[in-house]
């Protein structure tokens, strides 16, 4: 792996040792498949090729697993690189394997030549017979679930997986808290959250909120990022701005949140900036606009903590969702607050007033008339919202449950 | 667009990437050829396949036996479509080619390339379509496998189970259950109502106008520009990005729209800490409206005086002078700036502040503001005395007019050398009254000037006014009788002095007392003296 960004004079040929076995297997299975298609199983050339496959396996480090996922091949979970010819052959092998319902080959020990000829014959013919080969397990990987960004997978499920993967990555970052900021991992989290939102926006905003379990720092940081992304999407910001705002939110939240509560936002931003700037250099002549703007946004809040009104509006959104997650786990209480409590708690905060639009966006994402919210009806009577729709909110006034005729106002927000 | 043009485009890109590979950076001549080739196909989108490049359905590169090895890693990284913008430059084409050349068949290299594209690295010159990379194939194509029990990917299900504290029974279809049961999970028992209160038919909370306003403010180019420029100033790692000149230009453009006191503060503080980058930026930042915009912004900032003092200390003498003038100009109409100017004078020292000024270019409002600012000071005469010789003629009355009456005459000696210049229609209308108001001392100063100049250039009205003041102050006889009798003084001036003397019989008698030289005086003066004597008779 090259660490530097100097342009190397290579032939663009893969030379990673890890994928060598996969490349050998693909080459030899391809030749075996073609030979069997032309000469049949009993031809000496076919036997010779099958023997070559067996020899190749014998020479490899066992056990190993190969997965064929769309156009990619993985060996022991690592992506395998091919030259263009090898890539074309891998597609042919993957296609033949898919035809017999196989996406994964796990090899424990060297199979017999006869078994390899049987496998090659099935690949050549495209007719699978649930072949059982000692030393080699052939299986489908959750057959029928393929589909980019929830295309054929149920969108909510796809979104949930993306969120869980983001959570896992956030935990990786949190584990090295205080170290240099892993831009690439941060970007990967953002990409997953984007895919989750594209697939199923409501699930994306509610999944981490509603799923049971402890509200850890990474979970709250990812949730803050999800809310920031959703708010920016609702307002209609362009994708580059959303990514910058999301990444900055993630960095500040992962740096500033504590198991209970969290640091003041400007202090969190200052520490996040230290982390972000320590890994800014990419070795390129120019730092990409995403990194530059992410740093700029975090810096905006860090360098003038008292002048909130001069912050970039996206920095004020960052503060809102950050405080949302700080408040979620109050330091002076042993319980966690839910979405409704959080919205109500945030509304009267002074910093909300600098950009009340963001709170309205948050309210729209979380749910406009969240049960538990204190509201005032048109007749002046106050009560607690039980549910209902925005046009017919059910309000408990102490004496009765009333169905309001008009929408009550959001606390702290000018309509 | 012919197939030949398409192939030419493909070959031009291939050549650029290969030269970048060979030389370590792209060659501009090859970049020019690529630009021309792209223009020849009307900047058509270039579609990336695993082993071929296409423009629409025509193969631009690859196909057949021809292998283009550098394409595959790029395809694996997820790049699918590149369309040059109208504004694309040769440098941007070269940069893209260098990034393509850097993309090796290694996961780390692919990720770097993908991150660069995702982060908008090519956004200034190109529109880019990026799809899921091969590295993300599993979670995008087989999402359940990403957390499947057999640990297809690192961590897998066990990691998820641990994170969610085992409450979710993450068996084969656990994720599906979790997702589908969200509504149930999201139910608050105490109210037995769903948290999911959003329905398609409900009107949005946010009015579209509010969204549009927020969107505008969030995406305003000048805000981002300012935000970025500030970060570049503060973060040395970002300074490799831009030359100080370019940053200064960027800042100047944005400060014209959004003048930001904090940015100026940062810049000035950095200069005072001997930051050479900030110094170079500040040096290049100057634009004509800067001083005015700055003082206006400082006026409405609680910390404005401190930042302004910092700025004055950090910038070139020429710019400091312009800022000081703008401050005086602003103080003439904005009381907030008067306060700031007073603070600046206190903190810098009046002497130092005055030294910043280009006195000969002082405009009347600035002069008035300066006079007002120094009016209460005991050392006003010492401070302003040395300026008197250089204050421009139109500004002088404003400066003196802002000073207390008792101060003005004390400045008169400093004006001595300028009487010839100040006379001629100017003195009588503006300057003289200021001295006359100053009482005896002021009147004496003027009278001495009048004597020294033999009344040359003085108007009749002015002389008459001065004469009356001198009569009132008891100085007429001492100072003006020699003038009345001087043959060097114009007859009109001498007559005007006689007019003034009429106010006091004693003075009139002294003036009209006959003497032999009168025989040679002009007839009008002799007539006026006669009339004074005639007036004197009835009085007796």
C-alpha cells in the first residue's frame, strides 16, 4: 500500500499478496469452466486443469473464503484487485457461480480433482445440483437481498443497517478519542447516513432514537449528525453543504459529548478543530473543499464563542443538534430524555432564537405535535398534547381531553 | 460529434494521465489538447466503464484488445461520469488527470480517490457522478450480510448486539424486525400515542419562505468565503492552500459585503504576533472602501475600539492614516464613533493619533470632529498648534470652530505665517468671527494680522466687524489708529475702521482728531473723518 501521494510509475497491476489466492482461483476456475465447456469432464486437458486448481489451492494458505458480490470479489473479507483481463474473467466466474446459486466459496482443505471437475461442469452448464464438496463449502449469501441503496432490500431495513454500520464506525473513532481525526472514516459514516436517508428518511431519523439500549456517546453523536443532515435536507441545502455540516457535527459531537451531558459547544468545537487540523494535509497541492469547509465551519464556532449571531447558520444548527444530545443524558439525572422532552427543553433556550428556523426544522423531523408538549388552545386553555394530527390535536387540559380545532403554536418559535 | 472526435478525446485523456504518471505531474500542453478535444465534443459527459471510456455509446478509449489499465481502479472507486463545467481550466484538467494517475489498484488508494471526489475535489471544474465503490459493495448490495452472524464484515452482528445492549434479538432477521417495529418501539406508554405524528396530508411546520431564507443564508457564497478565509488565517495547515494575495482578494471581496470585526481582529492580532502570512494578507487586503466599512462596523461592536486600535497598529502607515481619517469623518455624524475615537485617542495617545493623520488632506468634517475630540483637553493648544500651518484652508474654520472660544486665540500665533494665504475673501467670512468671538485676545490677534498685512485682502465688512470688536475690547486706539492713518492701507479699509470707531465717542474723537497727514488722504476718508467730527459736535 502506498502511503504517499506521489504518482508512482507502475503498470497499474495489482500486487497485493492478500488477493493472490483469489486471483489464482478466479483464473483457474475460469479456465476449468471453459475447458469443460469445450472438452467435457473426461478429457485429459480438463483433468489437467482441475489438477492445476487443486495444486493452486494446495499452495495457498488455508483456509480461505471467497465472496462474489456484484462485480467485486472479496478474499477473507478484503477486496481483491484485478488487472482488466482478470476482472473480466472474475465477472464471468461470478456470473457462472450466481447461476448455480453460489456467492461464497469457503475452502478448508484441498478438494479432489473429481469434485473440482464436478464444480467446473456445473459452472460451465449453469445447472446447479446443490453440490457437496468435501473441503469446499459453496453457499449463497442471503440470496435475493441484493439491491443498491435499498433498491430491492426493504428500505427501512437497509436504512437500519446503514445506521448500525455508522454507529460501529463512530465507536471506532470514539475509541481513539483525542487522536487525529480519521477523515476517511468520518466520510464513510456520512456516506452511509446519506444512503440511509435516501432509502428511508423517517426510519433514518427515528431508528437510533427509538431503538432500545444505552445512549452511548457514539450513538448520540450519530443521532446528532442524522438530525443535522435531515434538517439541512429539509431546508433544501445542496449536498456539498449537507456533507460539510454533517461531518462537522459528527466531529464536534464525538469530541464534546460525555456519557452524561457534554462540554459547552464552543469548547467542543475547539477540541474538535484540534483533531481535524492535525490530519488536514493530504499530500495534495490542494486540500479538498470538503475538508476545508468542515474545518472552517468548526473554526467559526470555536474562534468566536460569544458571537453566536455571527456564526455561519450551519454552525448554529450544529449547536442545536449538539445541545439536543447533551440534554438527552442530563448530568443531574439518571434517566435519558426522549425526543419530545428534548424538543420542549430546547425551544426556550436563548441560542435557538438566533435561527428559530432550525428548531422548526427539527420539530418537523421529530414530529410536529409530539405527545407531552405543553400547548395553549385557541380558547386560552393550557394543556398537554396527547397526540392526534396537526389539524386535530388531542389536548389533555386537566378536566377533559379536547380535540383542538386549530394547530397550537410551537413553544418558543414564531410561526 | 464524430466517432473520431470521441476517440481523440479518449486518447487525449489517456495521454494526459500517462504523462502525469511518467513525469510525476500533468503536462500543461497535454492538458490543452484535452481541453480542445473536450470542446470538440461540446464538453460531452465522459462515462467510465471498468475497461472502457465512453461518450454516449461511442467508445472513447479501450475496447477490443486495447487495455487501459488505469481505468479499472477508478471504476472500482465508484466514478461513473465526468462532465467538464463551462469554466473548466487547463489546471483543473491536469489536476483531475493527476488524481486519476494516482489511483492505484489498492484499497487505500481507491478510498483516497473516492474521498477526494466525494469531498468535492473535482467540483470546481467538473460535475461528477459517483456510485457505490467496490469497497462498499457488501453493505450496499447485501446489507444484511454487513451485520450477518457469520461475520462477513468485521465486527458483524456481535458488535451490533453489544452496542444495543442485547435488547434487540439480532437473529437472522433481527434488523428487519427492528426496522418494522419502530412504530411500536416509539410508542409512549403513558399516553398510548404514536410519536410518529407526521402524515403526508399535514402541512409542513416550516413555511417555504422561511426555508428559502435559511437556505439563502446557508449557501451564501460570501459567508462561506469569509468562513474559509478566517479558518485559513487561523490554521497554518490550511495556509498551503492559498497565497496571501489570493486570500487578501477573497477577504476583500467578502468584507465588502459582510464586514466582520472578528476577522479584522484575528488578522490584526496575528500581525502583531509577527505572523508573516497574516502580515502579507493585511498588506494585500486594502481596498478603497475598507476604512469606511471598518469604522462603520467598529461603531456597532462592543469591542470595536480595541480592534480598531489593533488595526491601526498593524497596518501600513498609509492605510492607518486612511482609517484615522475615516474615523474622524464618521465621528462627525455618528456619536458611537465619537466614543470610539475618544477611546482610541486615549489608548494610542493623542500625539500618536494626530501623527497618523495626513493633515494637509484633512476635510472640513474631519477637522470639526478632530476639534471636538480635543476640545476638552488641556493640551489642545499644544497638540493643535503644530498642525495650524498645515491644516487646509477650508478645514481651518471647522477645526477652530469646534474649539472653545478661549482656546482659539491661543492658536492664532501658529497661524501667523498663513495670514497672506488665509486672506482674500476667506478670513472675513469664516475665520475672523471665530477669533472675534474669542474676545479681546482673539481680536488682538486679528488686529495684529490686519496691521501686519496693512489690511490687504480684507473685506470692508470684516474690517468693520473687527473694528467694532476692538472698540468693545478697548484696543481700537492702540491697534487701529495707526492703520487709519497709514497711507499704505486701502482707503476702504480705513473708512471701515472709521465706521467701527463711531460706536464709541471717545474712540471716534481719537480717530477723527485732525493731523497734517490728513491733507494727503483720499477724499472719501477725509469725508468720513469730517462726518465723525460733525457727530462729535452735537455730542458735546
